């Protein structure tokens, strides 16, 4: 299995699982950033379909703690999304892509927030971002959704996660739920970085998202100059699965003409 070795100050060398999708020369690489309980495999066939439509290459990887990557070595802190965006992601990109290869981020949920934080640093080769169900602050509905997931996990209704995370399942579930529900995380907010995002942005959210209201997508679009938005009808928290054809069309059009 292909792995990258990254060096984090608090954890030393750790292994990151990744996959590459071939594409046409001269086109940007689409970098897929999974959700808070996700991994490379949970994207299913969506990345390959989008890469085939656009001619772009693709990069998928499991963040530390997820899927086929190494387990977390330390308790997660409330700045964990910053660490994934500013410490881990740049190392993955530097090893998996050529030095000057342009790329475009596609982030779902936590991955969307990571895409926003990364884009705010204005990386030279970043050509655009697409977010699905990204969060920029904590809402009551988000916490309620996590409590529902906690109960479902306790009732054994989320056993399928172990197919993807193996013996890391309990650790990564608790890292996700416990961090969001800790009182210290209630004031987490990244709206202040949004005006620094200079690349084109497409911001997507399902109308029936059980983890966030329209306030999220409105705040993101208000904060990023020139950002486009689209609310997806008959759709909850996972647009690329629940309304795959509509989302493929939206992303395809954006990638072909992001400006």
C-alpha cells in the first residue's frame, strides 16, 4: 500500500496512506479531503468519476488517525483542523505532487474547513477550492447531530465504520465527538481567515444538512471575495453521495472555468 512519511513536531515520523488517479498533462490535480469520520475509501467512486469528467488527476489520502494511515499519537486539541490544514496537508502535497503542479481542493465537512484554512495561506499553486458542508463556527444543530451520532454509536448502529478504520475506530470516533462537544470548542470560529482566501471558491451545502444551517454557507460566501454558492435540494450532509449527479455537474463546471 502506498504511504507517505510526514514529520509532526508532537508525533515524529508517521505514515499517511494515499491514492493517485491519473489525468491529463497540464490539468490541475484534484485533492480530496474527507469528512470528520471519513477516509479515502468512503469517497467511493466519486473522485474517479469527477477526474474522468474533467481530465484532471486526483489525490486522496487518509488523514492521521483515519483509514489506513497511522493512529493518533496524542489527544486531539481544539486546533486540530488548523494542524491538519497547515502542518499535515502541505507535507502530503509536497511529497505526492510535483513541485509546481497546480491543484484544487475538494473538501467535505471537516475536509471543507481544512480547505478553507489552507486556502487562507494563499499557496502559490492552489487554483481553487470546493467545499461541501464546511463549518466555520459551532452551531447548536451541529452539537445535536453529534449527540445523535454518539447514541447511534453506543447502540451499535455505526459498526460499518470499523470496515474503514479498523482498530482505530473507537479512538477516531471519540476524537471527533469529544472534541466538538468539549466546552472549549464552543467558541471555535474561523470566519476571520475567510477574507484572506484569494482563489476561486465554490461553496456547497445540502438544504437538509443535519450538522449545519444556512448560516454556515452564508458566512463563508460573505467572507470570501467572489465565492459562488449552491444549496442542494433534497440533500443532507453528504451532497456527493446524496445528489451525486447534480454535484458532479456543479464541480465539473467550476473546475472547467473557476474564475
